[in-house]
């Protein structure tokens, strides 16, 4: 299919076709990363601006590698030491981005919806590298790629996502990319860390909530463990980390209850010993390192598709 | 084969899409006639096109597959139609990202003229004179269900 | 009054609840621009909430509002509401009797609730001596802390912290219980959930002295608007009319709720549970709104779009026109304990179609999700006493003919 999206802000309304197009392009990019010279020229002369208002090493580096692998020029605007940290408003940062004249802006921000704000006000194409609790579309796609690579056809498979779903943009994006591919999702975790509407009878299509993790992983085709985001929690949502880890930690026993060969995934960084045992994180079923490799390829695929969607359309000229 | 008696250094790489099917046929023919299995690869040149910023959309990139080292080899690129030469330029740029061949040769089914770059084929199936506005469409059984070369001529309005 | 035909005539509307921002926040609105906007929206009287800087908590400040408000020549009557507590801090009662004598028409700490129940009880009891109603903004601050929209399936999808319906309903229940116990009257403003309406309905049946109002935006918009929908509660989404998700013009407190809640508000209007429609006009300078959603100020500039929104629901059959007009006229008068003002009246063109643009607003607050939208229903003439205004302009300068 011909790619028409100008931005990648979230995968909330992506069709199966669109997701599969990105997955297919990802496979082509993986091959490039396996060559002796891990580089191709399609973004030569294009500038990719990395605007990370929230600290992140792995995602930012992953995007940087992806952009450079496609021969783009990369500029970094990051939180620490920048005017963003000194309290510059998003509005002013957007004007700076506009003045810098990048072709693609990759951004991470603590406010849900910030990428929409930026996309409305700059000529550049925008890729969301994580906004608040809302979305982390490239993670959703790379998780879908990793699972499809491991399991083959995903139709009818059941994947468990366990952890702090309420505050997790990874969980939301995983749901939005896996469900269109035919996956059923079982969410597990403490009720206080689950969106109230999803817990109380209005979950998204093909998603259910099972508070008992042992029951949830029984016969599942794979599991994604989420980082317990201590920094985003207010007190009162969890009695203790110890209890969390006992009731919802991913142990070898729980992994054994899944189907044979069922993969274990985690978006990283991990709190080993809390949401996931070290043995499981580094064990035979773990695809956590593969996720990282796939992440660069997914980001290359999206940078390529967005760069090809034509030259920047000035804000004033948009319909 | 007439040209390079030593088949041990030979490799065939088809340019997607259709050049790869032709390359496979050539490899099969060599196996039948000489009993030698020449390494076969396929290369997608989309990312090396020189017109990506002009066409306004991102063409689908297919996976390249070169499961052998090209270092020191005589690599024969295979394509269906040779026209401006830009595709071959892109293919060579892609190929040298895999290593350093001893030599690169070019085999095409149809050479329709109108080169825009200094590129020439070493092996040509058929020279077909065309007008620049014409369209030359190669159909292969593996891809399109039949073996056929169509030349579509534009009739002035 | 004439309620048939294209042009309807009604008494001038009374807005129980508007934020005119002066003194202190004149970049967002002034008494002059706010009064002008009110008249443009059909409101010949507008009650100004005291969450200004300084808050209107002394007799001198009440008189200052009267002094600064434009004359009837330029805009609606402005009636100041004084705060319940000193500085609106929720700690000590203000001098309520003095404030009433200086001309305050009611007391309110809006946009905050009086969180301390014991203090609120005192306020209800003491306000009786002042002969004025207490208008309470019902919100449990702890339960709704950090929320920026309604907590429901839309907030779950958008990844935004929500304010659950229960945060309003627990406060409504508290206020009703205190009104019941003290025998004092309480007016609950901008109710937004079906649960709140149920509580008030039951309380009224029990004889409790409680009244309430709802806003035009809560009568028309839903939480889906935060996700980009622009379908009124009685409409199906027209894909061509979608807005951008996370538009801060949809951020308001109490938040836009579900279709079921909107339906319940109209049912409350129809059966008399809801006494009045009040705009909660909350203008903001663009610096306060042109930021990330979670950082943006709460509020919709609503004086000048109230009429088309209300007429939209009437047209959809959700309440009758007489009921809606009563909620804008006799209802608010009854809440305040005043007689309807002779001579104040409005003429409304029910069929006039117009587009909401920044220039079409006299208010300095352009923060509305209706910007750029075509609406049906417009105020043609507004009359205060013996002075006639057409579309907010002096008749002498008005465009001739209808």
C-alpha cells in the first residue's frame, strides 16, 4: 500500500494494512543492518531533529542510529542543559524547531498529546518517541515485529501484558498494534494501576483484565512485562514493591505456565527482581535484546516512509 | 561463461523486481549446462534511487539477499530492461556496500537505448530501439504468469 | 414573550455564573469586554464571580466592581458575587452581611469548593443573615487531584489523568446533607454528571432547599471532544469536522462528560430538577491555553455561543423551548431571589447561521472548541430597561433591517 501518513503520532487508528506495511519495511531494514556497511542513502541531505524533553538514552540512541543508518543529518535537542530544562515553554521550543528547519522531528515529552501540539505548529513531519502515558508507537510496532518474527502468524494468539498499565504508553501502543494483527490481549496487574474504564467493563476490543497473573499466563503465547514506573506513581496506589513483586512479578514458574517457546519481552529499562526475575530476563525465552535490535530497524522503516511522504508542507499552506 | 572461463569467482545478483527472477533462471541454466552452482543473490535498489525526494511518496522497499561475500568475486548484475542506466548506477552503489567485487558485469534481457549515464551492458538479450516516451514491459512466468515483452508506444493525441 | 416562529422574544437572560477577570487578569477579559460579550450573547444581566486578584471579599471591592462595570449603554448589567471566605482561601468566613449590603448578589468561592465541611456548614448558616444564596462549586479536590478531563474510557485511551464523576457526586451529596441539616439554601453550580442530577432530584423531592445550574457546553459537548470529536451530544460525528486531539480549548472544570451524562442534564432541565443554565464563561488569554494539555488553564469562553448550543438541544427534542428560556430567565431570578427586570428583553433569530471566528467574539477570550464552526441561532436585539442594543451595538449604529 502507498504510505500516506504525514506523522507517526500514535497507532490508535492504524489499519492492519498500515501496520503490516511497516513490519515488511522493517524486515528490509534489518537486512541493511546486517551488511558489512550498515548504511543506505535515502535520507541523504535530510535533517532529523531529536527533541527529547524527557530523559531517555536507549530510545534516543536508537533513533539516532536509525537516522544515521539512512544517511540523515541528526541534531539533538535534549532536556538536560537545554533551555527546555530551564523552563522554556513547548510553544517557544516549537518555534525554535521551526527555525531550525528539520525535515523530521522525533520527540519525547512528558505531556500526553504534546506531539499533536508540535505537529500542528511545525512544517516538519513528527514521530512520537513517547508522550506522557499516551503512546510510544515505535515500541508498539517493534514489539509486534518481534512477536511476529518469533511466533509467525499472530492471528488468534493471546499475549499477556502485565504491570502498571494505567501509566504505560507502551501498553497502549502494544494494544493498538497487536489487536489489528489478530492478537487477543490479557492485561494483568494491580487494579489500582489499571485504567478504571478498562477494569470495569469497557476495555478496548479484544482486551480483557485478569488480576491473577498465574491464571493470566496459563497457556498464553507470550508475555510483555512493563517497568514498574515508580517515578510516575503517587503514594497510595501500591502498598509495597515487595508485594507487587510477589503477586505480579514475572518468575520462571509463571513463564513455565505459558505455551512452550512463548517469548518474554520487556520494553526496558528493567527493574530486575521487581517486575521480572533476572533469570527470566536473561533466560532462553527472553527476546529483550532482540527487541532492541528490531527497534533500530523499525525506526529506520518509519523515517524512510515519512521522508518519502513528500517535502515539508508549510503550516500556512495546509488545508 | 564464454567470457569468464573460471566459474569459481562468478556470482549472479538480480535487481528486484524481475531481474532477480531472470538471475535465478540464468543460475539454473549454468547448473544444467556446466553442473556448477553459481552463488545467487537479489538486490533491491529502492533506497539508492536518485529520485526519492522528487516522487512524493515512499516506494516499498523489498529485502535484499546476498548470502555470500562479494569480495573478490566477478558479480554479474542482472536486470530485465536497460534504459537510462540510473537503476544500474543505484545497484552498483548498493553492491559496493557489501564489499569489493573484483569486477561487476551487467546482463540485461532488453536494451532499449536512451542512456543518461555512462553505463553499458556486457551481455544483452536483445537490442530494441524505442522512443523515449515508449514503455517496455517485461512479463515473466514466475511473477506475471507468462513470458512476454510488451512495447507500448505512445500515439500522439 | 413570543416563542414561535423564526424570531422569538423573551425576557433578557440572566447569567448566574461568569468570570469577568477584572481586577487582576485583564489580559483575559475586562468588565467592559465581558459585559459587552454578555449582551452579545443575550444576557442583559451577568453575575461576576469573585475569583479575581484581589478576590472580591470586602464591601469596598464589591462597590469597585459596580464602579468599573460599563454603563448600560455599553453592555449587560454586572452584578458582583462576593466570595464566601476571605481571599477565597477557604479558611475564614468573609463579612457576608456587609458584602450583601454593599450590593453582592450571592456568595461563592468558585473555581474552588469550600473543602472544609465545618466551615461550609457555618457559611450556609451565616449566609441566611445576609439574605443571599451560597453558590458552591462541588468538587472533591483529593479525588480529582491532577485530573485534566473526565475519567472514563476516553481518558484511558488518551492516557490523561481523569476526574471521576464521583469527585463531583461526593461533594454534591455533602452539600445536600449540610443544606438539609441547616435548613439553609445552597445553589450547586455547573453540575455535569447524571449522578449529581439524581442526587438533586431526590433531595428536592425530600424538600431540601437546593437549586442547581448546568452550562451550555456541558449540555452539548462530550469527553470525546478531547479526543478530537466535534459532534454535539445529539449528533453523529461528521468526519470532515473533526478537531485535533488534545486541543486545550476542550479542557474545562468540571470536565466534559459522557453522552449519558449530557442526556441526564437535559432530562433534569425538562423535569425541573435543573433550575438554571449558567455559562461559567471562563475567558483566557492565549498564553494560558496555547500550551500542552496538562499545563493549560481550565475554561471555555461561552457567553456568545450559549444560545446556539441551547437551541441545538431544543431542536433535537431534548427539552422544550419554554423550558430552556425559563432556565435562562425566571430560573436564575428565582435562585438569586430577585424579581424579573422589567423592560429587559431579547429577540433571537432561531435560523441565523454564523461562523465562530475570533472577530465574532467581543470577549477577549477566544478559547472555545467551537472556533471555526458554523452555528445556528443568534441574538438579534438585546434591550436593557429603556436602552436598546442590537447585537451588542447601539441601535443608532446598528445595521438597518433584519
